[in-house]
C-alpha cells in the first residue's frame, strides 16, 4: 500500500479546525470575571473564531475568553436569542501551548443575569508546517 502525501496543505484548511463549546448554564447577578467553563486542548493551538448565544439575558452581561490568563476575547456583550460573532483580541493572546486552558468568564452587574450562555471557540493546531 502506497503512502499518499498531501501536497497542497495550507494553514487554515477546514479539516484542521476544531470547535469547542464552553457554557455557563446560569450566570447570577453581581459577578466579576467569574470562570464558568474551561478546557485544555492538549496541543498547541490558535483561536481563529468565537461565536456566542444566550437563551435569556437580563440587564448588563458580558463575557471574556482567556488563554493562559490572557484576554483572547474581552468584554463581549451577547444579545438574547441572537447568535453573534465576537471580536478577537491581539494575535499574541490567541495562541496557546499544549498545557494552557481556554476559559470562559462572565461579568454581570447588580441586576444582570444570563441563562444558557454558550460560546463556540474555533481553534486550529499550531506547529504544522511552520504555522
């Protein structure tokens, strides 16, 4: 059996990406950068996209996505029942090592709360052909 070599590999090909869902089922009032969910992918990675959705929101609610304590996505405000795209931070904050966690944090004011907050983080592995 012959081994076939992939000759046309380009960084960012869809088959190299993984979507990770981080969730906060219920975010109560008066929280400040409270961590709700996290994952360690187990390989060097880079965040290439973040989308969010919340079933219900009352008053002021925002979220952050951090990588190793660095803000990859900062102070994003989801809209109730609307899928939205987050604004990514600086490139240096989007990359993580095999031991760094991707963490979802949320902040609410004295009357804000969120139900069913889901954040979909799309990552791609690093270290393949110099990427």
